[in-house]
């Protein structure tokens, strides 16, 4: 259980999650590119851009450490007014395109009739009250990405992304394509466009916040 | 040359010819033997193939969901005809095995060719459990998009061909997994039917 967060004071912190780390390499390309390394380098390039926009940015890992899904979610859940973005690079898709996902469970939630104090959220369903906010953020971010990364979809998708499930804040996953490139620099070169898209989407999201749960 | 030496030489020649013939046959047999991994897959598939499925059984049209070959992240339904058995569990095995091995091209494939469906159970309330080999986690390309296509193709294929299945649980080597290959949540039940994600 965790207390429901409120964005009453406005959104002011971005929890940026470079996926995987440590023994969990994530996707691997044929030429040896590894998702965990690339997303960390790209995340580090995004941080100063968001800070210039007035955001406090928290990375869920600073180096090649293995953090569990719940440990990463806990970073966001401890930050009032946080927005969570998990960064990934997939194995498939056209190079230089990006897809944004909000959480979609597969519909069957564990039955939990246990008495609960008002204002508390079950950890496994922490994202549930924030789904509308997350969908709105996903739509804004996907639109900005489609403008900057040709071939990216115009509209976001929803998927049962494990990392998003326990985040008690607006939360999206961004997956860049792909580790199948020959040279890591081709992906790292996209960092400025990604940072700009994220900054623009967050700026719009921040000035029109939805009702907090 | 003594008579004894002649006999020894003849025996040696005969032995050499026999060895050459045996060696050639052995090489041909080795060449016909599939590599160990392939042989293991064949053996696994043979073990889990639906009993009673005879090539003489009437062919039934089934709808299988594969990836759109243009790589837009969508699934496309394609119709194939299979000699389906009546039993829903065995029918599910047949349909899912076809989904794994019958993709018209590598671009259509959502599941690795090495994958084996180890078991499929269907309970009276419509809950189904599909237990796949470890290849689902280790060979499926890691990523949100590729993992979602894998799970969606299984779920929508079952939904299209087995109306008795109301919800699905995916196991890997008999165990519940937190994710498929690092991204997609496999801890819950997948409800069927459901509207496709955008």
C-alpha cells in the first residue's frame, strides 16, 4: 500500500528511468549494442534539457546498476508532483522512430476485498488512478515525437508495460527503434530530438494538469 | 613373396574396402541427422502434438494473427486450413503450433520458430493456461513492441478460434514470469475477448 499522490502543487519533477541495468542488459543488437548502456547515455543527454526548462530531474539509476521494477517505481512514488518516464530501445521497428505507451493491464485484477484506509493505493494497482493523466501525457509526447522523428506513429499505444504498473504518478514508456543499428552513434544522435520532444510535451502537460486522483 | 604374406595382404585389402564402405554410409547417416537443437525441437513438438489429429481429418479454416510485414507494429489476421480435432485443448495446441511454425515469412513471425507449446489446459470456467518453452523468454526479441506483438498474437488467435477460452495465463517452463523478455507484464490473466489496443 502507498498513499495516493496529489499534484496539487503542480508537476515539478521528472523521474527519468533508463531501463534495465546490471545483469539485465535488455535488448541486444547483432553488432553488440546493448539497450541498458544506450538508454543511460541518452537519458544523461536529456537531463540538462529538462533542467533548463525548470524541471527537477531524478534518474532511477546513475550507472550500470540493477534496480527492480518496484525500486524504480518507488523513486517516483516518493516524489510529490512527479512525472515518470521509462526509456527503452527495442529490437524491432524502423530506425529512428519512437513509440510511447501508457499502461494497459490485461483486464484481470487480483481480487482484493480487504479493508483499506481511504487514500491508500494497493502497490500492484498504483498506476490505476493515474491512467487518464498518463494517456494524456502519452498523446502529447507521441505527437511531439512524430514531428521530430519521421515515421513515428501519430498516436500512442497502450501495453502492459511492467515498469509502469506500480507508479503512482502520470507515467509513460518511450521505446526507440532499435538496437539493430550498426553504430550506437546513430541512436545517440537522436537524443537532442528526444529531449526536445519530451520537454515540449511536459511543458504542455504541466500547464494543463488534470484533476488529481 | 611368401604364401603367408600374400594371404595377409589380401585380408588387409578386403578390410580396407569394407572400412571405406562403412565410413561412407556412416557419413551419409550423420548428414541426414538434424542438428541437436533441431532434433530436440522436433522431439518436443512430437511429444506435444495433438493426438488424434490425422491428415485425413476435415480441414477447417482458422484465423491466425501474425505481424503486419510492413513492420507498423500491428497484427494482421490470415486464414489457413488445418485438420482440427474436436477437443478444445488439443485444438488450441494445433492452432498455437500453427501460429509458431506456419508464418508465411520471417517478417510475419511474432513468436520464435524454436518455441514449443509444452502444455495447454482449459478449465470449465473458460480459464486457459498456455505453458511455453523457455524460448519465449530467451529468443523472442526483447522490447515493448515485439513482446506485445507476441502476446497479442497468441491471445487474438485463441480468441478467434476458441470461443470457450475466456481468459489466458501464459507460463514459461511451467513457471509464472514477471515479464516476457524484460518489458511486458506476464503476471496477470489476459482477458478474452477484448478490444485490440491501438
